[in-house]
């Protein structure tokens, strides 16, 4: 099945990890890698985990290549693959998918042709803090037949969804307790290799 027909579903911990990463670096663009698999029925990309990448070296290909190799090696042993890319823009009023994000998304499509790009929706993030927003606060982009990244409308047959409906309730609790302070990304790991980019204790 082509990517135009696939649905994408993200697990709660992967979703929360990506949002917390962006909250830890509110004045920087941040990015991350989506980890998962295609469902046995071949109609859903199941995003099971996520790895926060960078908050200062986003456009630099050497660091990206190193991180992708390490991530692929670790998760392939668990039967999981790189299935997409997450990006949060530097400015909260910027809702466009920029060229850097598109280029990295294209790069990941070499690993996984049905890859998705998720872009943090800052308006929904602000609304989440004030209300009971239940839908994912991210926008889904997929490549069309011309290999151009296209925004999938949020009402498009539930193409993108949270696996656990209560994920935003849990996220709000983590925001209230400033859980983002514990997030480690690849930038942090490259500066201090004792810091674990897998974030094993984040949800303890």
C-alpha cells in the first residue's frame, strides 16, 4: 500500500517525549526520529518510540548520519525501524514545514519509503494548556507521488491519531511537573557521552 493510503498512529510515550523535547528548548528548533513498524495488516504505521535528536546542530549532516546509524543499529535488534521524522520550528508563530525538515524527511525516506514527518502545532500546544484538547498537537506530512511533502488535513479519515486517547492528559501532568528537564537528546549525548539518548528513566 502506498503512503497516501496509510494511517499513522503514535504511542503515548513517543508522543510525550517529542513534545517535552521541544518544551525544554523553547527558543530553538528541535527534531527527533520516529521509531516503529508497519502493522501486520499493512495499513498502519505504528510509531512505538521516538529519539530526540538535536537542538543546535539540526542542519549538519555528519551528526545526523552518526545518530541515524546508532539509532538504526539499536532498534533493528528489537524488530523496529526508523519510520519518520519530527520537527518543531524555532518560532512559535511558524507553522510551515521548512526546507531543512523536508530534506531530512527525504533522507529518511531512503530508509523507509512510507516515512512521515510530524510538525509540532504550536497553536494546538497553546490550546492544550488552556483546554482539554484530545487530538494530537502535531501535523502529519507525507510525500505525494511527485515526492513532495504534503500536509494531511486533520479531518482526513483519522490518518494520524494517538494510540492512547488519554495521552494529552498525561502530557499536561508532565508539563505541570516540568518533566522536560530530564530529556536527553543527541546534542547532549555528543557533549557528554554519559548522558543516555534513549532516556530510559524518563517515565519512571
